[in-house]
């Protein structure tokens, strides 16, 4: 676990409301920047051979419709039964839509073709990958390459959205400020 400390200095012993708001915002961004990468169960692997987004972890769904039908064939030719479909995210926002819940699947898989069909551009570099919205060229997710596969920690974005919204409410900003400040922790994003 990483810890952050912030020191501030002022000419006067009393701090203004504006200084307090800046301090809260800075602390929030420090917290967002230091979010833990999480365990492997929180990682979603980008897979060009996967026809649909899928996971075997029911707890990841913000919205899930149970269904009984269809199978997915795994790499070892074993089959997993599709037991539901829904959206991944939290109570306030969906991060990934149309995700299959597959019995027996041990990894979380993002379908590159499904991302492209939904209007996203997936860019692969030697050390990382970027998923952008084609319409506005904004970065939606950024993943890292590890052990020759590209992975995204979705829970990091989930927590980042919650933390950012809480910080903006605390300092009195509307969520409209989101566009200006989106993904400031990504050094590769072009402005």
C-alpha cells in the first residue's frame, strides 16, 4: 500500500477557503494517482480471439440478466455455459456493456472486436495499450503489457470515477469539470 503526504505553506496562520479547496483537490488527485493496481482477479485481458467480453465472476456486474443457453469454447476445447449477460461497473456508471457471464471461466476477457464494433479504437504499443473513443478521441482505458499480454485494471477506473466524483462534490465543482481533468494521471495522453 502506498501512502501520500502533502505539506502546504502559507504566509498567514489562517488558510483561506480557496486554499482549503485546492488542498482537498490535490489530496484527491494524489489518492487517485496512487490507487493500487489490484490483484489479478481485477485485471481484464484484451483478447483478439475472444468473440465477446466475458468473465466468470458474477460479483463484477452492476447489472446482470440471468440466462440459460449457449456455450463458450475455451482454449483447451473445454466448454463453459453462458449463464448471464450484463454490464460491468458500479451502481452509478457502467464501464463495460454486454459482458457474458460464463460458468467456469477463470479470467476476465475484453473482446477487441467487440470494442471496435462499439466505436472504440484499440492502440497497442510495446509497453501498453490505449482504448479511445473514435468520436472524440478521448482515452477511455489504458492498459499495460505484462507477460506478453495486455491487461486493464477495470476496478482502478471504477474507484477513480468514485473518488473523482466525491472530490468534485467536496470542493464544490460540478461533474462538468470532468472533461477538463479526465485521466490526468496518464503521461501518454495527448491534449
